[in-house]
C-alpha cells in the first residue's frame, strides 16, 4: 500500500488477502534477525495446538522453504508428538514473555518458578538446541505460537537477550498474529459482542467447577436463568458448548485466575 492510498471503511476487507502478502517480508526479518545476533537456526509455529507445521500460502512448511534448523536431517515439524513433550514448547505455554535457554537453564526477564519444574533432560541431547532465545506469542482465544532462534555453539546469550529480547518478542508477535489472520484462525472469530455482568459471573463460577444449581444459589438466580446466561455467553463468544465457552472466555480475560 502506498502513502497515497486510502481505505474505504464501507468496503469489506479479506484478512487473508491483506496478510498473506505481508508474510514474505516478515519471514525475511525473522531470518535476518537470527543471522545478525548469532542465532541463525530458526523454528516457528503459529499455533502449538495445530498438529500441522506452520506453512506458507501454498501449504509448504516454512521449515522446508525458509528456515534452516540445527540438524538438516531432523524433520522435527513432522513429529506430531513433539508439542506434547518438548521442554521449550512447554515453557512457551507457561509464560508469555521471551526467555532464553543456555547450559541447562531457562531464564527470562523476571524471577519465576514456572520454568523451574520443566524437565530439561531432553535439552541436554547433543542434537538439541544450543544457546537459544524463544519468543512465545499468546493470542486471544487460547492461541499460543512461538519463534525459536538457536545456535550450535555457545554465544553471549545473556547479553544478546538483554539487548534484543524486546525486539524479537515484537517481531514474533507480528509474525504469528499476521499468519493467524492470513489463515483465518480461529474460524468462528467474527468479532466479539460485549458480555453482561451476569453472563461473566456465570462463566466464572462455571470455570470454577460449579454446577448450574450451585451457581444459582451463589448468585440468587434460578437454574433456568443461569442456563440462559451461559447460553447467551456461549453464543456471543462463538462457542459450541459450555467447555468451549469457558475456554474462550479465559483466553479473552473474562475468567481470571481468581474469583472476585
């Protein structure tokens, strides 16, 4: 788009048509960043819950067309079990800020115990990554992606992280979010209607494991009214049932870590 072009707000826009042309430049920026900071081996995934690898518009995995991995014979993107047991992917699910791996340790910007319990034995394998910076991307509706920049040999990873982590995190967010929009994910995402206070209250107590009857007692509502609010909330969230409504509500910040 040139600086002289304008967008007619009344004209429907296709996210895929807008986002796919942006992907090649983002791929190149990801690659150039890795080369510049000495972490040239790259792995990407826009949705850790998707068993298929992150791919271009023609369905070709970026791992085959755009990014080089440490071991050319390790076709990690074909291992559908990897997302379930890979320590760096587990760490990417636990925290939303960038972190680095070096000498058996996972380190981020802040003190946290979330990374301490991760089994790092797999990372000690000689075929595994060397020093690495990982940028998780947590998007609404429970989508989690990540970009990994890795090296074969030790580098001054703490210094690189302190200098580059904020930029890499922003770059990863742009890259993953653009790809998600290009693929029209999630399919049921057609915008969000505002939830009422009662709908949010019912969702929060449902997320806490309360039955409709128990929610009714807590909120002084009839069971039928509780179900009415939960059905309305599910419809607004584009959910197909109670469990999915709770999941989406949590991903959108309606259901927090504690009940008020």
